[in-house]
C-alpha cells in the first residue's frame, strides 16, 4: 500500500467573495442552441494572459454569442484525477462534487476559485448565454482496483468513509464497473443520493442553468447491492424533481420557460444488462438522441442505408421515442468519436473521405449541420465543429491536452478556407433557425406536408416510397405565415423538383443551397420548379 496523503484532495475553509449573477431572458429549453466545449480548449490558443481558464472563457463570451450559441455545455469542471490511466484531459474522473478543477483558474489563490467561476457565469448571462455543466455521478476517479488486486485500490475520499455504501462492490472485493471506468457509484444509497442532490443545489446557487448527466442510466439503479435493477420512477432519475423541489429548485420541462433548471440524460451506460434506455427517462428529462446522430451521418456517408421514413422521423424529433419530440437533444458529433471535419475527411470505420473530393466533403459537412438545425428538438453542436476543427483523425481524444483538442479560431478569418466557410455557414444556419421559431413549436409536426420530387404528395401509406432506401430525396413544406419548403437529396445525380403552389400573392424565394460555395442567398423563383444538385439541401421561403 502507498500513502497517498500528499496528493489526496483536501478542503480549505476560506471566506468567499460574492458576485451578484445576472439573469438570462426566460425561454424554453427547445429554443436553445447548445455548444459543447472543454473549458481549456476554448481559449488555449488565444493570445490573452487568461487563456485556458474560467476567466479566459469569460472574456470569450461575446465570441460565443456571435456564433449563435445560447447555452454553453462545459465538459466536467469538478476536480478530477488527471493522471488516471495516463493523462486525463476531459475530466471524466471526478474526485469531488463541490469543487472546481483548480488548474483552470487564472487566480489560483485560496478564496478566488469560485469567485472567478461566478464571474464567468455572470458574464455569460450578461450575453444571454446559459451555462450547462456535464456532471459525472455514475462513477468517480476513486475506488478502482490497481492491477485487479482487491488489496490495492485508489482510495481518496468516499471509499475511505464507507466503501460499500458509496460504491457497488461484490463480496469478493471487486468493484462493479458498468460505467467502464473502474467503479459504479451506489446511487441507491441515501448517503450517495444526498451527496448528489446537495451538490446540484450548490451549483444551482452558483448560477448554473442546466446539467448534463453522464452515463445517466447508472442513476436509474435502485438495487443497494452489486446487482442492478433499473427503475425510471423510483430511482434518482424519477425523483429528481421532487428531491430538488424540497430545496427550492424547480426543474423545468423542455418546452417550459421561466425560473428553473433543465436536465439532460445521456440515456445509456457502457455495459451491463439494459444499459440502453433512450426514451425511458420520464419528463422533465431531455435525452441525447443517438438515433438522430447516426441517421444524419448515414444520410451523407452511406445514403443507401437510410429510408425517407427514418430521416423524416429524425426531422420530426423522433416522436416515436419522445412523443412530442421536445425532449430530444439532437446532435451529430460530441466529444466522443470523430469530430465533424475528421468524420467527413478520413477514411476509417464510421468515417468517410468521399474519395478525397474536397467539394463533396464540404457539402457533406454543411448538410449535416443543416439537417441538425432543421430537426425538431434541441440542437447540440461541438463549438469546435462550428469552426471545422480537426483532431487529426483521433476519435478518442480524452487524454490529449494539446493541439488535438485546443481550438484555433484564427483559421476562420480566411473566408475561403474550410474553417471560414463552415464558420460562416454555421452562424447563418443557426440564425435561420432562430428566425423561424415555428421549427421548435410543439405543433410543428402537424404543419408538415411531404412531397415527391414531381410535386405529388407523399402519402403516409406509400411504403414503396417511405420504406425504400433508393428513395434518395425527401421534400416537405412547413406551413406558417412565411411557409418553408425544404428539399434534401442524397442522390448522386441532379434531380428536377417541383415546388408546391405558393399562397395567393406570394412567391417562393431560394434561401439556402448547400451545394453552392456561398450557400445563403435570397433569390425570387421565376417558376415553381428547380434542379437540385447531388447530396444537397435547398431551403425556400414563401413571401
């Protein structure tokens, strides 16, 4: 055994300077544009003294607002074991739920860490940007065995207090690890449960607006032993609203605005029975939607593997899983896996370089961003993807505290570069979504009419169209005061498409064509038909 007292985390009591935190404009969760990012990666390449810190992020708030992001989702900020299994950069090995990682503080003197964080929250709020924290409650950076030896474990805090209460431990001394990270936190234990609830209350009091729960299926477990029994209603997952209400904290539904927080589930865990629980989290939980993730990628990368019905379901918010679709967190890329640029420029498993065709790669990236922002639910994008950041083909960069993860915004200054084009397209596509709030309306699905390219209505009963992987184009009209007509093609050839008749006194105007270098335009159509380029999305507005 090794005495770890020199590096075990410790507490220091220090009077805290206060910051009065500004309020953001109330709005429902499904109107947010979420930007996922690591606190250090965000500003590490910027020439400021505070780069890579909470204060650096605070100085960058206006830039995030200019991107169109309305909620920034930070990868874990709790103090963490940065040496677990080598260098741990992302922070998914938490050691304390009431403290911030001091390494990201500009002023590291005692008493200023939380003060700097609150200043950051205040600045984001002044720019009308909400802050979401990625919280890792399913496992900790402690309690893992060393070399599978039950007599040698990482013991810093909770395990020393009560190992068998805070962790799922078999009788033979081994930790259960459905998280795939060395241990599972025993969420059914009252001590562990209260620890989580009190820590959430603490962060709400620091001004945090929302929480994303890592591998949240682990928080469904109600079995106090090393066994597993998931219950959506009797577990922490089902009781979170009640537990936080007792502490004066309201949990809002996704379509609800006003005072309160929002909660997001990653609706799976790494392994174990029933590890995949998408759709089984009760309201008010929003949930990451990997069905949308894979479907949008397939539409570009392997078009003959997805049907119009499957793509339609994604655009309507996966209502077969989420009901009204408001609880769907739609995303195509996150910190896990390839990023946007690499996934469309690398030839590898689950990636496609399109034969090295740079134009085709750019069109694919634009199309994936567009589909995501046209889909019902709440879109989440990596901030790095909005500037076409490349991780040099690394699909699991958790241990890369270097240029693989550090973002470089300077490359967007050249409007002709891939970075510049994706940056400008992303901003305009985000603004387009914001300008058409009916895309997030609860009645959105009821206002859609689907068409075939020849202008005839694609009837629901027509399985020869909807269930055919060779039906590589889908057209639909969204009725509103200024109706939209959207045509998305994954065909290798150009296709003639007929526009529906506009309302009396109105004309169709082409707003966006992802096949064009300057994709956003405003062109009045001379006739009600057009030629659609391969693999593109075209958006028309009725005015």
